[in-house]
């Protein structure tokens, strides 16, 4: 990951969209899943605030691989700018976790892995959260933010954006439902810990997140399309792309999460969606094709690819509740695709 001038400028822009972000000054913040698509961008914002605005935060980045963490955050020094914490969502924690804020984003979100590892997906989402909540220093913790997913909504029969109180149908007998079903259970676990043990939790439900923090192994459509565009290769679509999705640039997603962490109401869930980037998969592909000056071609999906697909014909999300906190998105689909492709080209 190279910290280009454009990426640093984007961090600076989205930071100004976080209401009351000065409240993080001097805090201790733990982030799980810190090398992932979303939480690595959250860490970038916090590390930027420390380095450029003297926020004096103590940042703990948790993950399974210390070398991978050091490589991802090569622009910063482990032990000085942040502290590595060994963490595996499938294993029970043996020590108390002490922090003012916890952002729990460790999860298996790659469609191919979800399809191939449904058991591990469930256990990581439910047991990983329980392990964390049971190990926190309740006297120190101000709030835990849980990163859920728009997939918890299930199948929406309309083309209207989901509001937080709406729920659709999830086929619990489908192995692919290991992801939305366990995310639903984890949300309830957050609320249960709040009720029984008075732990302050808030929940975010990101839509379809894209951006320069993707990994080359990511099988999500937006990741594949952006990588193809950055390499100057034609984008391959394996459907007509009529499904409506809420796409959100990863830095907008990160700023939204930090806004909820500061201003969200205890025990509430908030959609993360950029209202100007609710488009079909085809329109998303067209934005990346334009950004990379490549073409779109069509192909037939394999059986394993079909099994990994999100079955929701519409997963558009309402951002009204989130925006009421004072947050706003910086990127529409076209601008977000262009900045993503530019950044990926630099990394290549």
C-alpha cells in the first residue's frame, strides 16, 4: 500500500466529514480485522490524525499476521505509530482487552471464501464477537462498534432502499446464508450484551464497499472490476448486472463508521450508504471501465461462482439515519471509481 498524494488528500477530505472527530484525541482505540478492506481505511484515518494533527491516540491494530500488518501499514512504524495485537476471530481470547473504543471488523467477507467455508464464517462472526465482548474491560470501554453487513436484510421485493427497521427473507437452509444469518445473530449478541452487562454497542451495516484498500485475492465484483480497470484489462461481467446496490468508497465508509462511533445512539444500527452511488452492477462496471479506459465483455459464470453470488436483487440502503448524525459522503460512483483506479495503478 503506497500512500500517494491523492490518497492522503482523500483522507483529509473525508476526515472533515466526521462530526466531532476531535473527541478521539488521547483515546485508546482497538481495531480488529485491521488489514481488511474497510478497517485498514479506518486505521489510515486515525494514523493520519496522529501524524498530521497531533491527536495523541494509542492505536492497536489486531490481526493474525504481524508481517502482513507491517507490510500493509508500511508508511508507519509498528511500536511507535501503532501496536500490533495478535487476534484470531475463531479463537477464545485469554487476556483482558483494555481500550476506550473498539471497532470490530474481523470477518470473512469474501464471497468465494464464504461459499467454501460456511462453518468457519459462522463461527468467526458469532464466536469471535462473543470472545471480544466477554474479554473487554467494562470499566474502561466507552463503546464497541460492530461491523455488520447489508446482507442481513435478505431479499427485498421492491427497488426501494432499505431502512434500518426493515428485514427481508433469508433462506436459512442455504450454506451461502452462513454470512447474513451469522451477522444477524451477532447484531443480536451486541444488543444482548448491552442489556445484560451494560456494554455500549453500536452497529453499522455497510453496503457494497470498494476502493484502493482491496486485496488482489478479493472475489467481490467491485474488487475484480477495479483491478481489471487498473491493469488496463477488459472488465468481464457474468450477468446482466441489473441488481441494484449501494456502493460506497472505502474512505467514505471509514468516515461513516467513525461518525457512528462518536455520535451514534447506543444499541442502534446504521446503514452505510452514499446516496449518490446507488447504482446497478452494470452501472458500477461502466464507471470502472471509463476510469480505466477499458471495455466490458460478457461471459457465462461457473457453477461455483453462481453459488457464491449474493442473491439479493436489490440491496440499496437508505442513508437518512446516518446523515442525520451530521455525516456526508465525499464520493459519487464516477469520482470514487476514478480515484480507486488511479490509486491501484500507483500500487501496481
